[in-house]
C-alpha cells in the first residue's frame, strides 16, 4: 500500500528543485511545458463541470402554492429538533484514538 502511495506521489509531484537550468536542453523544457499544460487542461476540464451546475436548484415551479399551504405542525418541528439534538450529541461524543503516527520520517540524509 505504501509503495503505491509513493509511486502515485512521485508521478504527480513536480520537483522544481530538480529543474537545473544549465543541465536541461530546450526540447526538455518544451516537453515538460507540454506535459504540464496537458495536466492543467485535464484539471480545468474537471472544474468546468462544476461551473455548469445551477447555483440554486428549483424545487418547485409554483412557489406560491408551497408558501400558501398549511404550516408544518408544531409537533413535527419539535420531533425534528429533538432528533437533531440527539444526533449532535452523538456526533460530539465521537473520539479518535491515535495509535501511531500517520506520517513518519524516512532516513533521508
């Protein structure tokens, strides 16, 4: 599992410190620029999908009928409030016991 995480990380990281300007040829710069542009284009295509979604979904075509309908009974509102309070109480009691470090230092000089 760790090997696959390290491999994916190595593929996705752009090491700026390794970009030695005197050691790289012009075609290497162009290849890297093309590679980074392709990655950025792929990421921006994923972002444009989210921009196409409507900001506020329409739940009804006739809001005046919803507003003119009978109000929600007070007992129902109390029940929803009580259930929400129970859920909040249960969530606030969740604790995570850390057993070991998630990130460990490797012996890198």
